[in-house]
């Protein structure tokens, strides 16, 4: 995880910031997640969740070959098994691989900038983000069954919610990767852009998100994701509740006022 760059403020971000693009920083190992990287990602995502000045986050991989090849099979996977080979099991509040695939609720928008191979747990981390951009040479796959394991960081649940079921089953059961072009065609990624434009595009999208009402963006994300697990009538009630709650915020006053005065709004996330 590289967090050396300062947060991006100004421009469209006004009251908040797009978090400095963190990267999964093990290019020599295709950015596979070892225990140290796993812990660093957990800490970084927790800081983002709790930082009131950070409104958007971007996740990418170091270098230009891989976003992430997933869990390091030599270093991370053995830590979740006991000496007799039996799985230790996981708690429901375990944040999962890389800190975002399970148990850590973040309603702020998150962008994955996929700069190369996005496999196994790498794809599961990208699926945990809300928007996904890809370079043309990126590949996507859940390859676990090749090694007699299965996706265990949300892949079997999020992929069928993101793409047609038949395609999800093909990718999960046959452990075959797809190209960035196919990922775009089936709706797995939002856009494919040349590699030199990947991070500038991700930052531009983050800037756009920072121009929107931050509390409204978070409430809308919550309504979508929580509503997916609900019957439609319950989802509509959740939507109404969140919408009504927003009306009492300072930003909800500022937005219509700025529109009437023909100026850009200045949101405060209050």
C-alpha cells in the first residue's frame, strides 16, 4: 500500500477530498496479498471510512502488469489454516481480503483502477468497489478452483450480482479469465481506457463524485447495496427513509439554493 501522495483537494472536491490513490504495492509478486499487505489495506480502508475529509477512494496496483493476483498462496493462505489442515473459520465481522470484501461497511464511493491482471482475490477486491475502470491489457478471473479452493472473499456472491449468471458460473466454475473488452461488454467494468489515461480518468471520476452531495451519494449507495438483499417493498421503504433523512441536512438546503442562484454548491457533508 502506497499512501505517499497527498490527498487531492480543490478543483471539484471543494469541501472534501479524493483519497490519494493507494496502490497494492508488491509488483514483484503481481501485487499478491501477503499478510503485511492485507493488514496495511485493512488499516487504510478503516482510515478512509473514518476520515470525514476523505469523500472518495481509488484502489489500484503498483506497476503496469497487475492490479492484484489475489491472496499470496505461499504466504497468506497458510495463515488461515491450522497445523492439521483444517480451516480455522472466519467471523462474520472479519473484513475479508484486503479489508473491504467482508464486514467493513463503507458507504463512501470507491473506485477500482484495474491496471493489469485482476485475478482471484484481486477481482474480489475490485468487485467490492463501486466503479471499475480498466486498462486494455487487464484480465479478470476467479481462478481458485484450479488449485482446489474456491472464491472465499465475496466472489461467489458479488460476481453473479454484477454480470449475467451464466457468465458468472463460467468464470467461477471453470476458472477462466476474460479480457478487459469482454469485461466491459458484460458490465463488469464501467469503462476501458488506455493505460496512460487510467489514473487521470479515475481521478476525474473522483473529482466528479466530490462535486456531488456527499451525504446523498453515500445514502444512494447504501440504498442500492442494502436494497439488493431486500424484497422490493422493503427496498422502497429503505429508500424513502434515507431520502427523508437527507432532507434535514445542511447540504440538502445548500443544493437547491445553489441551483436557484445559478452557482456551484458548496457541500460540507453535514
